């Protein structure tokens, strides 16, 4: 049972999750109704403010999307005739392609716009760019921006649904959801697990969204890193803080490694990459501090030999490849949930 699962639902939330039936029963009876989850808002801007019920509803929906992607279940073209624009003000390979594939698997017409290459360079503001695209009447805008808060600002100006694909050091909600789905598939539940998020916490929207989500679902969350990469007051988000890997990884179930975000650093946060790897890079020796069945994650892109050793990244306890697959499924679930807000739905 997940804490908060029995909390009153937020107004406007409609959630019908398919009950888990034994296989035999499913085969003998008529198929149960498909789940239908609608989020209270037409946007997905962050994990902040989401309830455990909403998060679990999305994870359940994503579980079905895994079956669709593996061609076990039939494709649901809930976005047929809809236009999805991926508006990326910051370079991205995996997140953008993941959203593109998710939209296409649901039947949407998907257009990618790498804004870094065009209007912004000519001095156009975020709002101008958004208004121009809005005039083309898309149904869904998937936005990544280098400034925290920019996606929310943009969402206030447009008439379509907006999904935050990462805004500065603020939030990256679909990454936290895909991480949760990956964990749940291996550990069965999130509640009661101990998760260590390690490395460059200060510059990480992935860390922030994960801390919020994991706490909401009842995990114990630790952050581990050099004090220069731990924001002051981070304990207020409900995490235990460690500055060394030996104590930080002791008895943990999940280790999430983060990329050293050198492009966001002004000045020197670590003496040298070599020293950083020595103290904070995850190798076989440090992995042995965690539980024997602890699993390793990384949102990518990885700096091999900086925050993670190749032997661990490619080893049998790594979930890194599976995280990419779950990324498409979770984005399909989010798109499907927001489809309920589109006109004529
Ligand atoms: C993350 C991001 O962009 O915040 N990557 C991703 O979404 N694939 C993490 C990172 O850049 O290190």
C-alpha cells in the first residue's frame, strides 16, 4: 500500500485503474474496461503538487504502453489527427526522440523544433516563439528550456497543453516518472525502498523531480555528493545528506548516478575529474557498499570514467538501458492522460 494512496482525490481528477486480476480470470471473462486517467490540469509542469494517486495512475498507464511498444497489445491511436510540437531550447537527443516516438505511437503528427538554431539566435523571446507556434494551433507542446520556470511561463500564454521536458535546474517530471516505473518493475514497489541519488545534485532537475516523486511514494531518499555539489537546505526536501559514498550507499536498494553537469557550472566545483571519480565515481568497489541486490540507474547521457565506471554501467545490475525503454512508455502515458483535456474529448 502506498502512503497517500487513500488520500482524497484532487478536484477534477478522474481515475479508473484496471484491477489486477489473475491471468486465468482475465482470459475467462470479458476484458476489463481500459483505464482512463485524466490529470487535474491540462499541463504537466512538474512532480511538485502531484498526488500519489496521480503518479501511480500514470505508472499503471505506462505499464500498458510498454505492452503496446513491445507489440503485445494493440496500439491506441488516442492522438490521431492531433499535432504535437517538440520545442527544445536546449540540445537533447534521448528526451526529444523519446517524446517523438511516444507521440507517433499514439498516432499524433509530431514536429520537432530545435529553437536553439533559429529564432532565439535572432533575439526572439520565449513568449514570442511560443505565440508563433500557438498560432499554428498545435494540441500539445513539449518544451525544454535552459531557464527554470520558463516552461510554466510559456504554459500560461498558450492555449494548448504543455509538457515540461526539463526546465533549467528546476524539474524534469517525465524522467522521474520513468525512473519510478523502472524501479517498480524490478522491486515491485517504491514504498519502503532506500534510494541514493549521487553526484551533482546542485545542477540537477532530475534529482529534484526524483526527490519529490520518491518521497510522495514513500521511499527513503538520500543524496550523496561533495558538499560543493549539494545545495544548502536540501534536507528541507526530506532527504538524508551524505558526503561520502561508503556511508551514503550503505544498505541502499537503488543507486541513481547523475551526470557531472559541467556546462551549468560557473567556476570550479570539483578539483579534477580524476579526483571526482576516485571519491564519487561508481565502480565495483563502491557498489559493494550497497545491498547485494542493489540496482544502478543513470538518466544519461553518461560521462564514463567520471561519475560511473563502464564495468558498472554495462554490468548486470545496471537498469540504464531499460530506463530508455520506459521513457517512451511513460511519455505515452502522459500524452494519453493529457489527451482527455483536448477539445472534443
Ligand atoms: C537529463 C537532463 O537533461 O536533465 N538527461 C535527460 O533528460 N536525458 C540529465 C542530464 O542532462 O544529465
